[in-house]
C-alpha cells in the first residue's frame, strides 16, 4: 500500500485531541474522540494491507503478527518500564502498588477488560492511573487477533461478499452498544461494543473505489466534504460532554474520519491540508506520544503541590513530544525497519524486554512499595497519611456488618426487613446512593437518633425509583414510618425527585430530604485529598495538632463560603418545599457558622472526609454527636 501522508496528519489530530483531553479536560471534555479516529484508521489500514496480501497470495498470519509485534511491542515495553521506574520514585506507595496489575494487563493485552472491571474511565480515580489509556491498545490487539483470521477464512470470496459481512458485523456491534442497555463502561471498554468503529474503517477499505487506481483531482465538492469531516472530528471533541459515554457519541467522529480518509485519496487540496508538516510529524510520533503522555501527566500531578498548573502541564506536553520523538527514532524505527532480522533474534529481543517490564511491574511494585523511605509530596507531620487510604472501605464496615449490601446496590435485609414489629420506636429508612451510607453512619452514632428511631438504609439511585421498583414492595419500606432521601443528585435524579416524594407521602410516610453535600475544589497533588492540602498549609505549627485543626476547619469554612451551591441542590430544596417534605440541612451539623468554622478534621487531625463529599467513619462518629447537640432531627418528631 502506497504511503499516504494525510493519514499521519489524521493521526496527529487524533493524538492532539487525546493529549489535550487528558491534560486539560475542563477545556476539551470530548477529546476522547481521538481514540475513535485511531480505531477507524486502524481498521482501514489493517484491512487494506491484509486484502492486498491475500489477493497477491502473499498473506501469512505469522508475518502479520510479527509486523504487529514490531509495530506495537517495543514502545509499549519501554513505556511500561519507564512508568514503573518513575512511579517508584515519585508516586505515593498506595498508587505505586496499583501500577503492577495495570502494567501486567497492558503487557498481556487485556487492560481494557481489567479497567472495565476496576475503573470508570471518566471518574477521578481513572485520571490518576498512569496506564488507563492502554485500554484502547488492548482492544485493537484483540481485533488484530480475530479479524485477519476471518479474512483468511473468507479468502477467495468476492469483495462484495466481504463488504456485506463487514457491514452486518458493524451494524450488529453498534446495535449491541446502543440498544441493549449494557451499561456505559461495558460499551466504552469492550471489543464487541467498539468493533463497529474498526469495522467502519474496514468497510471503507473494502468499498469498490478503494481498489481502483484513482487520480487525485481538485474537486470543490470533495474538498468541502473532506474539510467537513475534519471539522466534524474537532467539533465533536469540543461539543461532546465529559463524564459519560454512549455509542451514539462516536457516530460523528467516526463519520468524520471516514469522510476525511475517503476524500483525501481523491482531492489534492484536502490531502495537502492533512499532510502539512506539523500534523504529519505529530502523526509519525503519535503512537509513542499516546503511550508516554498519560504516565507523565499523572507523575506531574502527583509531584506538584498544586496538582499541576497550566504551565506545569504545558511543560509535560512538551516533554511528551520530545520523548515521543526520541522513542520513534531510537525504539520504533529500528524494530520496524529491521525486516530482515531473524525471527529468533526478534523474539529474543521482545522476550527480554517483556521480562524486564514484567519484573518492573511485579517484583518492583510489590516488595519495594513497602520499603521506600520517602513519599513525595508529603505532609511533614509524623503519622499523618495523605490520600484516602482505607478510609473509604472503613466507612462501609457498619452496613456490611449488618449484611446491607455494597455501595449503590439495592439490597439490605429484605427477607426479615430492617425493623422489628416489637420495637416501639418509629422506623426511619434512609434512601439514596453512597451519601445515604454517610447519613446512616451519622445517625447510627447519634444518641438522639438511636433513642428515637429504628434505623434502616436502602441503597438506590433516585432516578431509578419508578412506581414498579422492587423497593416499594420490600418489607423495610412497608414498615418504615419515616423516610429520608439522602443522595448525591444529578439532573436525572432531580427530574424524578418530585414523583418519588409524592409517592412516599401517598404511602403515608413522613418524608424528609437531606440537602447540602459539602464539595471542595482546590488544586492539590492527585494522590492527596483536599484536607491534606489544608493540613500542609499549616504544618509548620506542628506539634500543636489542635491549633492546626482549628486553622484547617476555618479554611474549610472559608472554602465553602466561596463556593456556590449546585443547581441540583437548589432544585432539590425547592421540590422538597413544594411537596411539603422536611428539609434537613447537612451543613448545620458540619459547620458552626457563628464560629466561622466547618469540621474537616478532629483535634488529633483525624480526617472527617475521605474525598470531596463522603464522610469517614471518624467523621460520622463526630457528626453523630453534633446531631444530638443541635437537635437536628426535631422536624421529624
């Protein structure tokens, strides 16, 4: 296949979008569409090359996979090794240990499955993983294992037949992604629901015009169509939202890539536009740049006390391009150009490199993680641990001890119910996602609450509570006399909230809504939480822990004063007032307004929150005592 420089230009656009998205998601929330572009290009090129070799009767699966190893393995192995070494030097122990499994899954080609099971791509923990981006590489590798074999089995069939098979498979993949309700994470990460994008490229490669020797022209219609394709790709990156994924979101960037590929093979102006020197050069180093950028961004955000300023992240991007250029010149090119290298020598090189990377991923991440004498950055207070550690897991121990299910699941002692018919206390049921866990823990530690009520909790998303939901048929709901809705609400939850509250009231329940989830946003190292940054500001006052706690709690109050209440909170309060539900303001027990202080830490610097809005068990114990002090539940009596 003749070299097409405009394809490298498209790769340049794709990698620029992905890097910008990971570096500055607040500016380019849809930059992840660059991966869609890569998928279409990969499907197009692999199919074009395979069909060419099949028709000339020179295709060999063995040679195909050797070329893939030459193309992908060296830079990946170098990146994994570099990530392991730099991670050992700069990442906190907890995050450094995570590199091991991430690296092994990347090394063995199943990281998309590993991350599907462990990380939401658009959630904060994923941004902090230096190897999260290797999911797309694993997905392509899985495609390479299957698709060439299919073409080999179907060799000798007419192109129209092959094209029909590809179109049917493409449509089946898209329908499974868009219409079967498989869940955003499964649709995002897995080959069966992403294959349609690679097959779209294969469809273009198999289209009749691709096999005719065509002369490039200067057609205004083709130029506008090609330009429209490029604008569609970039426009999708600008307009599509961050934090969610649906298969339909990929339609425009996939269509734009197909248009650009198709028209650039025919119109000289669109070909020259995409092949301009900066784009083409970026495209040439795009593979190494894609691999290197995420580890460097994560390391920089952990090493910087401000979590990575614009200038710092810009310097990281510059370093990425420099290292990618070196990787292309001294790692990628030597392996890819050594076509005459004996297979035994190639396998020996790759095996040695793979073993080296595996040693770094496993042998280094496990024993050395506990032996490192440093943490960077670090709060200079003996015994103070940055980050969330085991605080999140600890916060679930009470509910799990009562066999009440995990996290957001609808579950919890439905067989016998939470409440006893022989107990004279009114029964109080808390509904919601993980925020309801925090309120349950708080009431559990409140003498006022436990003296006045039997307590229960059901983990549900408010948006899911339709009239037919099984919650309404449960013994716990039937026996509850008071229901408190305590949930982190998004717009879908708010849309359903009024109907839920009306249903609760119609069923004879006393209804309350807990409102006011504190959310703090400050710049900090990725491995820290906001409390760590506040403690760090006052660490020079050590060993006076009480004085530090007073200053931290004053800072927390000031941060909450400077932040605006979310639109969903405002809407939830209005809905609660409209239907006559009791409004319980959480900030009343979190803060002492007259003292201009909100409680982030205790007098011994024990943390009361483990992230932006979830309480630790220590926090729930303290806030439980606060509820008793201020008679927070008076409105329910």
